[in-house]
């Protein structure tokens, strides 16, 4: 699949990948996804006390009795401390992941454990005891965060969903000339920022249910900051695996040139389960999200 993305017509590679993913879905699922992307409906199930209690019970059983210990390192560590056990085991924390996966408790369990591992690795044990906040970033990280390459917009779309815009770029999250900031450190900071924003934006129950609209904006003015490293671009997109919010729609805006068609194709390879929610807008860039 990667060879297709790097071929003569990378735009076709993305179209083929999207078609393949959509054909794996039923007609009903395809229609539902299309309607949610455009804000016509929300796929979140109606939450009843019965559904919530049963889902929380199944989630706890999946984590404690089904998933092997080797896949829940941070979770097991959290259970050894009173503060972290109270936070990780709380209804509010666990319901985030159930809503993120539309109450599929198996997927929710896997996502929750991945997020716990990332919180522990990127922030430390305190991130398993309370929500992360800006004070958890260093001054150098805050300086980079204020560049605005990841921005939650102050308004919502027509059906009330939050919108977050991302400006991709290899140099977007490190200072020019800072040779000490390695690629691994840059990726870590990208994941930290992504975790922080999905944690903060997901504080609202309505946002947890409706999901968030992501806008990935490739701008020709930022071309010299966009990485030509394929693995780097793919790893950036895979941040969705540790998102605390589901992406109900992902719009990619970019110029219609071979360079950007290649970027879009590479990005799609790392989109995972979100690939069916990707929509491409080509040409001169302007905000045209329904």
C-alpha cells in the first residue's frame, strides 16, 4: 500500500484506499457515516442508566479479566496507588472511552489502556491521578504550543460539534536551529499536545457523544516546514489511537498539486479506523466545512 502512495499518481492511491474501506462497510453503515460527517445525525447511542451500567461492568471485566497483564502496564501501576486508582476507575474517566467507541466495550478497553500507557510515558504518574493541564508542560513546550499549529476553534459547526484545526509540519513543533530536539522528542511533544487537547475538549459530555471535527490544513505557505519523512507523517496521524475523543469527521484541505497529493496519501495510510471519515478539499484554501 505504501508503494501505491509513493507512485506516479498518489491521489489515486488515496481514492482506492478510501473506496476499499468503504466497501468493507454495509450500505447502512456507509450512509450513517456520511450523514454524521455532514452533521445530519449523531451515531452515539441513546444513553440509558441500563446501558451505562452494563457497559461499565463489561468494560471492567474486559480490562481486569480478559486483556493480559502485558498489555496494561500503566493500568496495573495505577491500581497500586489510591489516587490513581480512584481516577482511572472513576465513571467519568471510563465513560469517555465508551463514548469514544460508541459503547463498544472491547474497543473502549483497548483505547483506555493505550491512553493510560501514553499518559504515564509522556507525563508521569501524576497524569494517572488527575486530568492533565497546561501546568504539566515545560516553558519550552508551552512556547512551541503557542505557535498555534493545533488550535481548537472558538465556534462550533451547525450541529454543535467542536472543531479543532491542525497545521502539519515537521518543523511545526520544534524551534528552528534547535539541534537537541530529536525526531523522537518532536513526536512525543506532538502526542502530548494531542492528548491534552482531546482531554480538555472532551470535558463536556455532549462533545464526548458527538465527537470532534478535525481540519488538517496543508498550506503552500508552510511547505518548507512539511516533512518529507514518510514514517514521521504516518506516526503523527496515528495519534488518533490515543485520542480521548472520536473524530466524527476529518477534513483535509490542501492545494491540488502532486506534492500535496503525496502528503494526503501518506496521511491516509496512518488514519486507521478514521480513514472512512476523511474528506478531501482541493484548490485554494478556504474554510468550507458544513
